[in-house]
């Protein structure tokens, strides 16, 4: 009650605490089995989790609107191919390369938004269709062997560390999380998104342009997927086909572990971050336990079940 | 309690005695008794919430009764499911909305009883020949291959009835078969009922329309608040008896005392307002006036409320607010013009149930005060806390999801949202549906308070008590048109019901009614 209004508004939800708790448990398990978990190791995992973290943030925005975006993986892959091709390994091309990449990303988001709002196609079908179109277009354009590369100078964004303790990609990820947190929970437009995400009909009746909010969320999600694709490109340094395909499902998993609901109206960036990190530390755990990589899916599925079971358990009480 | 005289012309088919049913502490049927003979038509009459649907659901096997006895063909009848009821010869035709849009007419009619081959697949040819036979015997002219979604409301109703008839029941129950039909289409349903009756089928039908009850019913059963207030055979009841049995009750002291206001200037008017659901509507509201709009279910209340709040705008006509022409093209336009509206379905149209009270309540307040696109959070808190005190909203705090509140408190949140700036016109559509008496009274006093300040109010309601207690003037809505106007000095439930039932002609009787109220 004594909390100032500005804090009440950003008070972490129970779901955020649950996700952070799961993450903590995972780190403890990792520590017990490997005997050592250093800060550098944690940060290095976070560095590699950043592309997923950004893509999952976009997915969380779509889930906030009560929809699903099955094209985020393809959009990140598109960013990878376009960025490498337009960079062509030359640092001088940076501005154009980034501009072209972001342009394509925004285009995908706009297409998704229009399919969903104007043509009234259910979001998961519309975005599934766009993802197929993107994958096909990439194959046609590249003939199956995409060219170009990311110059070493640019790859600092994922390979470099700020003061040697904080990877730049983690800085970017944190900044994006904070910006979106402030946008959704502290701006008028964000508030309108929350209201239309939780109940589009009621929002519309109260004068909110709920449809426009949906289009906007798809554009924003594609932008985040493009950012994720750019970081991913920086990590690999080159273009490859289908590099981000698994990110579609992973982004949904990360957002849901982080407390997002399919029914909409929830946006918890800290939870999404925790969800993304959980998926990455799971992989580390597999190495430590020397389990086959395929076991990752089993563990991932189990974590989703645990996260959702915990939230339902709380509700029933 | 009135009792039914023993049938003198046909043997009793079903006899209900002392039937009672309650949901928790809520008694919905109390000691109801009546009987129906073979080949007779019984009209089941009552206001919304009187217990008609419960009674019907008990007879058709959807609900079981707590006490009492039903005897069908001289055997105890207590169906365990609709299928069990059907085996005993009792079939129900629901309202036309139950027709499935993507099935054909024939598939809808025989739904669940389709002729099937050894593999369990529907034998389409057999299905259609069965349908043709049935349609011929009923004398209706419908293409069995037409999809449900391409049917008119009347056709859908006929499909529902045909579906029930195809089971060849002894007793056919019709749930408001004419509610959504024009009077012409309603007539074809009545003719069908007469034909079935001639074939020996007994019919129980629910209706709000006095005309067709008087025309078609051999017997009537009137329910009010779950109790039987009238059971009579043809010739033993008049329209006035029915209306009196439906509404006879006293006003409680939950309404504010309102001074008359007749000389205030007109604030809002609609002339020749039409759209696909409203044939033509026109009315005017004065400054500070509460204009009640009465009507039976489905007479255009929802289209009117939707048009006034900009959700389903008028296609033509003139709208004026404070002398200025206005277009209500969208909810945003209506809000900008100063028209506030409270929807009838607050869970779907009013609130984001999963979000906190604060977020649900503050929308308009923060929209006005936002600086540079950012939320005025301190102001929001003050506004919300102030509204909470003013409305005495009972909740743990303002961060509680609004879906956890009681109906009355939820409705108060919807009202509070509009208090950020006083509207010029307040459109209320069933504002106290599912609201407890205490909250009702608080809402009534708030409406009164706003009208004293000059806010004009349009109160669309099916609650007669509420209309009479709060309105300065009442208009009756019937089939999407205004069919009568009643001044406050002449308010009576009988008079409103008469207009609302589409009986505007009895001018000479009005004086008498006003006198006896």
C-alpha cells in the first residue's frame, strides 16, 4: 500500500517470480552437478541467449495481444541472410545493411498485421503462411547457398564485452527489455495495448483502436525478431539457411515459461528473460550431464509443464 | 394460487404437481402445478427470470427437479437426459440461434439421428428423402441442401421446429419460437403449431406476444418469480389477466425521489435512424431527463444501444446533440461527442476481467491527463481511490483483477470509468443485470445524481420496476420501432406491457388503467 504509484505499476507478477525461481533452481542444479558455476560462465550463456531473448520479447508482445506469431524464426533467418548479403563482409556497408535488414523485418510484420486484421485470418495461420513464404523466398533468392558475411568489426556486438564483465549483447537485450517494459506499462499507447490484449471487444467499445494495436504489435514483434536475427548473424558471422527455425517454438516456450498467457493481457519482460535463460541453461545442463542433445526437447517440454502447473496450482487455491 | 380446472375435452397427457427447483439458496421454481391434455397447446408466460426456462429444461431432461411429481401418460416421468426425454416422447425446439451454420437444412433437422451406413457414415440420399417426406408432411417449402448460414431467422426457426418434430414427439416444447421473427413469419410458426395440434401433438410454447397467446393457446400457465400466478383454460383469461399475473408486484424503496422535469431543452435527438437491424427509430431526450425504453426481449434494444455508442452505427437519419448534427461512426466518435454507454454484457463488452480494477477504471481519466504519451500514475491512483470510496467498491485493493469482484462491484467499475469527465448523454443498457439490490440502489442514485446535473440518460431495460422507478418518460420498443410513449403520470406496468407486446391500439382503455394505478 505504501508503494509509490510508479512502482505499483511495475510490480513483478507472481509469474515473474516463478520464472526467476525456476531459473535459480536450474542454476543450483547446474552448480551441484558441475561443481562450478562462474559469473563469466553465466554471462557467456546470457550472451548466447540474447538472440532468443529478443525474439521471445517480440513473441511476448504478440501473446499480450492474445495472438501467436509463427513467423518470428523465419523473420530472424531472413534478417541473417539479408544482413550478410548486404554487408558483404565490408564494414563500410553497415548503415545500408542495417537499414535494408530492418526494412525487410518491418515489411514482414506489416504483412502479418494486415493478414490478421484486414483479412481476418487467424494469427497462427497467417504467420505460418508468411513464414513459409519467407523460407521459400530465401531459397529462391539464394539458390540454397546464401552469400556474404558479417565483418569482424560489427561482430563486437556479440563477441565483445563491456569492461570485460558484461557482453554487449546482454546490454542490448537488457535495454530492449527495459524499453518495452516502460512502453507497455508506462505509456498511454502501451496501456491501450494491454486493455485491448485482455479484451479487444471491450477496448473497441471504449474507443480504443484495437485493430491498429494488433498491427502495431506484429510490426514490433517482427522488429524484435530482426534484431534477434542480427545478433545471431553476429554470433555466426555468416549467412545460413534456416538458422533460426527453432526460435519460433523456443520463443513461445520462453514467453510462456515467463508468464505469458495465450488469452492475452500479460506482458512480463523479466519473466521472458528468465524463460529465455532457462532454455539456454537447460542446454548447459545437458552437456554437464552428458545427455544426448535430443533430451533437450524432453526437458524443455517438462519445464513448460512445470511452469504452467505452478501457475494453475496457485490459481486453484 | 389459481388452479387449473380439469380438462373436459381431452384426456390428460402430462400432469405436473408441486414442482420445485432451487440453485443453491436461489429458488427458481416453487410448487408449480398444471396439466396438459393430448392435442392441446399450452402457453408458458412470464417475465425474464420468472422460471420458464427452468421448467422447460426440467421437462426436456436438461435439469432435474428437487421436489414434486410429473406424470406422463399415467407413469412417473423424471428424464435423466434430453435423450431420455425423447425416448418418452418429449422433444424440444430451441431458439433459432441453435441452428448450425455449416450444416445443411436436412443435416440440421436430423442432427444426431441421421441415417447411417455400416461404416457409420451419413447416408446422404436417405437423409434427403427423409427430409423431403417430413417437409411435405409439414407443408414447408425449404431446400434441404441449403446451408444453415444462408437461412433467414424464420427459416432457422422452422428448421429447429422440424428437428424436434422429426422425433415424432407426443409433447413438443417450443422455446420462444417467435421471439426473433417478424409478425408475418411468426404467423407461419403459429399455423404450423395448429397443424401439429390437429395431428394430436401436444405443444408447450413460450411466448411474450399477447396476440399469439390469445390466438393459439388452449391453456396458459403464468410464472412470476418461480411461482405459478395463473393457470387457466381458453375463455377463462384475458390479456389483462395475463399481464397482471406477469407483473403484479410492488415497487421497493430503492429508487431516488425524482422531481419532474418537463420544460428542459432537448439535448439529444435521433430522427429516422435506420440500419440493418433497426427499421426506423426516432426520439428526443431533454437535458437532465431519464428516458426509459421498454420492450420485450429482442425488439431492437441491442441494435439501438449499439447504434448510440457507435459500435453498429445508424446508416441513415439525423442525430443531434445540443443542436449540433452528429455522426456516431465509431465508439471513439461517440465518446468524443460526450456520449457514455454502459453495455448490457459487462464481462464481454465492458471489462478486461483479468486486469486490475485500476486499469479497468482509469482509461478515460488517464487519456486526458497523459503527458508526452506517458501515464499520469499518481493522478491515476488518486482518481481510482476516489472512485473506489465514492462507489464503495468492495475489493482487497485496486490491483485486484476485476473478474474476482461481484457483479454489482464490477458494474460500479464500469460506471466509475465515465466519471473522469461528465458525459452529456449516458446510455444505459440493462444497467443492473446480475447486480445485487444494494448495488442496484447505489447505481440508481448515481444515475439520478447525474441527471440532476443535466446529464441526459437513455435507460434501455427489460426491468419494469427499474423503468418506472427511474424514468421521467417511457417509450415502448416493438420490432425495432417506437410504438408508444407514456408520460410519468401515466406509468403502469400493465400499460408498458401492453405497448411492449405490440398492442398500441387500445387508446380508450388507457384512461381506466391509469386511474386504477
